[in-house]
């Protein structure tokens, strides 16, 4: 198995064929035997699968080829991404052609990812720059933190922010040692 994986990772991204930096990616949900869940993909494919970047339909035309992979984890990923893109006629056509055996199809459906419509909600700062966990931001407004004497003046730098998972308008950050929730419209990404 290890040899087979080493061999696969040499041939570029298993989804788009890119020769850019390839890393091992574990296709959810995690299995006991993670080797069979692993695919080798480029950063661009991973960022879009993980919804850290907006879906770029043009990029995913690559699935027309990679969906015929013999690797079930690649088939599963291709099937999920084609579902997210199903409003595009080429993607819908490919989905019609893509046959997964019963077990693989059950795996593909297990995350519910295919029910998404492909829109990606990203955390963005006041200028529309995409925010990531770990970014440094600057307050563009003095914040009044209720019940606190916290000094959150305009211009305060907040390092190592965390994105609030289910709310794209909020991040968490530490000011004077206290973790507070800050609205993304009141901040700007440093250097952004
Ligand atoms: Zn790729």
C-alpha cells in the first residue's frame, strides 16, 4: 500500500493533474484504515474542497478526466465536487455518466456535502479580503465591549484570529489577554 501511494503521489494532483505542491488529503469521514481514504491533491483543489476559497468552476473541468480514476477516494471526491457544481451543464452530464458502486456511493453521500449548492461563505474583512485562522487584523473602529473595561480602540492590532465557524460575520481574537468576538466589518486584515 505504501508503495502504491508513493507511486500515486508522483503523478501530480489526482484531481486536476497539477504538478504544483501535492499533499496527502484524507477524504472524510475518517476511516479506521486511513490509507484507503487518502488522495494526493494540490493546494488549489484542497482550498476549494475545504471551502477556504470560492468555487472556481473552470478549475474543476479536470473532473471530466479524474472521475474515471480507479481510486475510490478520488471517485468520491469527484462525485461530491460535481454535485456542488451541478448547475453547470458539463458537471451534470458527468454526474449522469459517473457510476459508483453501492459502497462507494454510500461513502460519497456520508458527509452530506453533495447537498450544498456550491456557494462558499467566506469570512471577509471590511475591504472584502478573505480572512483565515491565524491572520492579524486591525480594528477600524473603537469597540465598546459590554461589561468590560477592555481598551479596544481603533487601530488595535489583533493577532492570531479564529474564524467563528457558523457565522461569517464574526471572528474571535484576544485583546489585552481576553478573547472577544469581533464583527468582521469592524476590522481590516493587516497587509490586506
Ligand atoms: Zn489539483
